[in-house]
C-alpha cells in the first residue's frame, strides 16, 4: 500500500489516517481541566510489545501517523523503546507532553524516531502556571522546549488551553514567547470533559474573537486538513494555530483520527464514552457459526 494511503473510512466518509495512542494515565501535574484523553477507569497500561502490535496492524491498514499522549507519556520508563518500536511502522511519530521531563529525554527520543512534539505550556507567568497545573515547574517546561528545539524535534507546538480569568489575557505574551523560541502557538478551546466539566461555565473562553484578531494581524492564513483548523502566520513573525472544537460541526466533519486508550482499547471519539456498548454491538454483528454445512 502506498505511503499515506488509507483504505479505512467511517460511515460518514471520513478517512482514518492517524492514531492517537495514550501511553499512561499517570501524570506529575494536576491540571483541573484535564480530559484524560476521554478515558475512564483504565485497567493497567499496554506494554511496549502490545503498543507495537497495534502500530503494526494500523500500518497494514494505511495508518502511519501516530501521536503518543497521556497522562504524561514521559513518565513511562520505556517511552524511548516505545517510540523506537513503532517508528518503523510510521511516516511520523509525534508526542504531546507537559514538558517537565523533556529536557533529559529529547535527544534520545529524537534518535529513536520521534519527529515532533506538542508541549503543554498554559502560561509563562509562574503564578498562573502554578494555579493551572498545581505545580511549580515552569522553568523545567521551558528547558524542555529549548531541548526539543535543539534536538531537532520540529515543529514544536505550545499547547495552551485558554481559560477565562486565568490565562486568556496572556495570549499576546504567549504569541511573543512562541515567536521568540521559534515554536508554533496552539490555542485550544476548553472542553467540558472529565474533571473539567464542573468548571466549564466558569472558565470557558470563546476563541472566535481571538481568531478575528489573528486574521487581522496575519499575512497568510492556512487551513489544515485535520479538523479544518486555521493556522495564522502573523505579520512580523509568529505562527498561531487555533483548535476550536466546541459547537463546531466542521471540526468533527474533518476528524481523521482514531484513539487507543492506555490499557489498549480502541476509542472512536474523545467526546464519546459509549465505545463499550458499541463494542458489544460490533461483536454481535460479527458472530457466525464456525462449523457450517
């Protein structure tokens, strides 16, 4: 099968060409809005061998882009081995991390086959960073960003979940920080999932006015295939991408990813938690007699 080709399409005609694999639900941060990749009550963690088997099967079906997530994936002692095992099946292996352990592991990850990284950096103000994450680790994350860039992990994207009253006013400062480092700033709309559901109305910040501001400041606006996200290339430098899933039918209409939970189960959508019911239905639909006349 040609590289990049995927025969898998869902009932809505959407091609499935990427797989988001959660390596663990453990995390050394305590962000109150964490959606935990839509997981609830995981039963252990898939082994490196099991993750490789998933990647091999996905690759045979034309899926060759893998994103490793958590929890915090760098808490896995075998994370470099995991990257190395799946890299041979992939056109691209990337990772989302809080960055606190990235400085010591970036070079090894790059050598193992990691190509790019998203670092969650929700504020460059120490007080706001501590309120959001529950930990004083801003300097560790900033060192991780620098190490990722020095190791050749590009692009580095800085993930910012925008929160009213906490970091929404930091957007101009975050644009300048990302511009200075050479990273791409990714502004993400807060979603009412998992622990964050209780605080959604309090902290939700509509990103549509931000997009209007960015468009007015941009020399080029590009639209990515995934989710039809818009990427703003600002006059004078700096790149900002906006992830706006809330009440956005285009976001879902152009979703091309499937998910694997940290305990090795397939999950079709972050927002849906009915996969167990659907798994029963799929299993029943596939039943047939083994011995037949």
